[in-house]
């Protein structure tokens, strides 16, 4: 994103959690590994939200956000917006908040007080054995989310106060949800195919487009080409995903299948809850295939909490066949032959740590990051815009 928009004369800024090619959770990320982000106040990964670190500029000196990091990061983002409103240069700013990721209990007390655990209503797919823990975790999770609501509100107010709201695209999303006990999955577990983990919010505000709920599913690779389409910036041919900006402008929805997957699951999660899978989400159905064949099928319109698995029902055989065909077409499109997770670990030289996932040390010692070659940008640089 930053490399493409930077070549199109946008200023680029990144604040918060990087968690990408970090070479260690607290390691310094040098400019050549920042993928085009110019303004930089970021750390690889830190879940101590009340004393989290970051690096800035070209210095390897570790700094710390003051207080609850989401609030401090928001203030820094507001400052960035004000400065760029004054100079008139188009910009792209990404604020990568660490919350509401576990640990949930470290959320600000004023927001936790809004959600007494005994008053939290759990969905019907949380089994009794997990309900007490789920309520405790949900208190902090909801508190972190509410704190972020405050942050986003302040950012929108700043855009309005600087006069940029009428010419700025705003996106709010997340990389994953939390099971919070649903389907009998541990309250802090992710990676699973069920909605609580896999379905995330995606709010997009574009001046001139009326507010509506979009039922067409979007998945991660579609975000960049869609934003480029909305911004009027040429899309490089190497970019995967679909530009859905025409759909947004037209107000239409379409019957589309969004692909998602778990390539190599955490080793310490029971196989009945998490295994290698490939899945599609349509506006109505969730269909998941394991290595042995069809695994899960839900009618998400009539079964919101995904309690009735239709994959093994004889009356759903035709639907399973149809959705499996759509899934296979998606896998063929990206060249995915869907092998066991251990095959990919061996191919890329990763090792599994005691905690069940790939440790950072293995990433650093086993896989070497290639040097990026200097190439001419495939983007046609547009005329400078008056505002971002």
C-alpha cells in the first residue's frame, strides 16, 4: 500500500503495531523493511498496552507510549492529520492498534466498569463449562473495543475540524476476531473457521457514497485494490484480489465467494476445533473444507450462531457440491493445491515452538529476507490532489 501510494505522490505514515517481518517482538525495524512507510512510530509486537514500545525515525532507541497506548497513538495520528491538512499533500495514514487483542483484563478500568461480567449475555453457542471464563474475557474485550470507539470518534472529529472529512477515505477493520468461548473454543483462540474468529468488521466511509450495509463479502487481498480504485490510483498487475470500488459506487451487491484459510494451525489446539482448512464465505453460506473433504456448512442467514452443521446432511448434498466447486475454483485461481500444514513448514524452513506456533527465532534463522530490487513503479502518478 505505502509503496504504491508513495509512488503516486502520497505521504505515508504508520503508527502502532507492525507484526510483519519484525525479526523479534521488540526488535528495531530498519527503514528498508518498512515497505514504503515514511513517517514511522511503530513496534513489531507488544501486548503490554499500558507500557508498550515503539521506534521512530531512523533511531534504534526504544521508546514507550504514554499510558494506554491506543490513546497515545490516536493523539499522534491527530497531530499527523493536522500537519498534513496544513501542507495540502495527499497522504495515507495507517493506525494499527494492538487492542482488543488478549490480554483483555488490561483495558482501562472506566471502560471495564461498563461491562459487569455477571450482566454479559453470551451467545447460545458458548457451552456452560466455558461461560464463566468467557464472561470474564468478554468484559475486557468489550472494554478495549469501547476505548477504540473513543479513539475513532476523536479521529473523525479531527478530520472534520481540519476540513478533510469531505475528501478522505476512512477504513476501520481488524485482522481477526476472538472466539470468546463460542463453539467450545477457548475464549482467546483465533484461526478457527467460525464467524466469531473469521468474520471481522469492515467499515468504509467514502464521501459521496450513501450509507448502506454491503452484503457482498470482502476478504483481505481485496482491500488494497478496492482502495486504489476509490482513490483513482492505477493498480499494479501483480496485486491479487478484486477491485470492488465499482460495486460500492453503484450501490449493488453480488453473489461472491470470499476465500479464507488456515494453512498451518497452532499445534496445541484440539484437531476437532482447528485443523488445516480452506473456506469460502458468501452472502448466505459458510463452507469449509478440510484435508479429508467437506467439513462445515452453515446457512448464516437462518443460523446466525452456526449451531447446525449441514455438511453431512443428505438434503444438502447438492449445495455442498456447488459450494465445493466454487471453493476449488478460488484455489485454482491462486495456485493453491491445499496440502498439509507440515508440508509448508518444511518447504519454508519453519519450526514449531513449544507454544504451538512458529517462534520468531526460527523465522530469522531459517528464512532469509531477500533484498528488494530497485524497479520502476508500474503506477502512473496522478496530478497532485488538493487534499488527501
